[in-house]
C-alpha cells in the first residue's frame, strides 16, 4: 500500500497543516476551561496545547522518528507517514498484523507492518476528518499556482489567489467546527425527550414548532397568567446551559483552526475569545434561523424567543435579538460570507488588554477586504450594492446585543453557574 518516501500524494495535508495537536475537551463538570484544568496559573492552556513549540534542532516524526517537515493531519510528521496515512484512510483499507499489533514502528521498520503503522498514526493523534479529497487538493494546488501570477492576478471568481485561499481556510474551519444538524449535541438534550415523528421539529416542551399564526413575540406578550407560570414547570435553563457550552466549545475549535490565531500569545487568544465568542455564536445560529416560523432549527429541535423567556431572558433582549436574526437572514448570505464574518468578529483589536494589536488589526483588515471583494463579485449589483454597509451596521447591532446578553446572563445566576465555560467567557 505504501509508495516511496515523499510520494506525490503525500503533500495532501489540509489548509491547516501548520496547526499543533489537541483540541478542546470536556472536563468532568461539563465545562471547557480556557486554561487547562488544575494548571494553577502555570500558563498551560487548552488554547495552546503541548507541541506547538518545537525544541531547537530537527523536528521528529511522531509516528516513525524520521525527520519531520511540519504538522500534517494535526501531528508533526514526515512526508512518508503523511502520505501513508492519507492513502490508507482514503482507500479505506484494512491491514492485518501477524504479531497482535506489537510491531515496532521506526524509520527503518515502518514498512514491515502497515497495520501497526496506521494504528500508530491514529494513536499519536492524526485526524481522519482533516484529509482532503482529490478534488479539494486539485483546487488547492490551482490556487497556489495562481500566487505566482504577476500583480496578484485575479482568478475566475474575481478574487486574488490569496483571498480565495483565505476563504477556503475559513470555510473549512467553519465546516469542521459547526454541524447545522446539531447531531453532536444530541447527547446534551434532556433524557425525557419525546421521539420526533416523521422528522417534525419539536420545541423543547415536546410540541411541534410553529408553522403558522402569530409570531413568537406576539404570542409571548399575550401569555395568560397560567402560562406565565411555565418557567417554574418547564425551565429551559439546563438545555440553554448545555447548548451554550457546546456552542462555545465549537467556537474555540474554530479559532484554533486559524494559523494566525494559533500564533498569538495565550493572553491574546483568550482576550479575543472573550470578546467575540457570544457574537460568533449568534452568527452561527443565524444559519439555522427560519424566518417563516421565526425559530432556530437546531437539528430535531427548534427554539423561539418564547423559549428564551421560559429560560429567564427578558423582552428587552429577546425582541432586538429576533429582529437582528430576521435582518441578517434577509441578506441571504453565502457560506463564505458567514465564515468571513466570524473571522472579522474574532480578530477585533479593540478588546481590552490585548497584545499584538498590529497583527490582529492587519488580519482583520485582510478579512474585511476579502469579504468586500467577495460581495462585489458574487452578488448581482442590485443585491450587493449596499450589502457590505448593511453587514457593518448589523455587526454594530450585534455588539449592543452582546452587552445586553451578558447583562442578562449575569442576572440569571443559575445559567452561569451551570456552565463554568460561559462564566469564563463573560467574565
């Protein structure tokens, strides 16, 4: 199965090959700390895991010990092991070890047992989900080939090769860290949930999502005295707490997929996440917002602002939130624009106490210019003429919503107590 050392397919990798290992992981209290559990201020952080900084001298392949040339599939490895892992996973081969998987995997013996070599790749942390298809690789090579064109020549999409590669990086990061079906969140829903018949979306109290009739805002304002007592009976705080933790985890993973973010000092990473995470969560929620039902369709569940009221949020926050999502959804953004918006929010140099402002400001400017160019070339003139300006206004609105959201989370003390990660973000 293995080709020669440095097989042409070996340069597979991904747009994020330079990332170090590790991704955020849940602690026992269902939270994800921005710093590693029990580090006691040592500076060790889940945002900057071991292995990001290599000792002086040659880098060593974590699989076979040969000289490595960079991170591939999340692990420092050599060209040979990178190509071997990619080919093995893409072809779906099953290897058999004659010695109960006890074969040594070294530079000299790595070809003797493919089963043990593949297992070693997985054991040291190589990730299947980071392998690009042949078609994706072809597009990536074309983009790289365009870099050398004089004057930053623009491709068929009207964007420079650098802008196209930035978009590909951010879309990949978004897709790997956000599942619009919320399939990974199924385990967070309360155990007493009713099975969903015929794929019908259910609200958290087990009733079908609204399809017609007054908007949730109107229904909420006309609740009867008996219905107003629902928060004591059907408190949605546990679900909102779990959903908040889950979404924040995904945003942290998204940030770690971006090499510029990973290159920043730990303190700057944490400052950026504290300043942007809640806003990025709202951008992601907008992709599943249904303007007809005015509900956020999270897999087989849907949430309305009425559910937010049942969890303890007030109308002064919920009504502007609904208006924001309706306005943003009307713009009919592409996936690339959602990904670029998230990066613009993340790389804001305005957050208090942040280091390396110049680096952050330059990257945010690059993202903003890419977004503007994408809008100019991917939307009809009548649709895209004021789109960028409208997005900037909505981002300003989002900052106001974030302030009110933080205030209300602090007011709902049980919510922040249920999710320590949320407490860290808003502190």
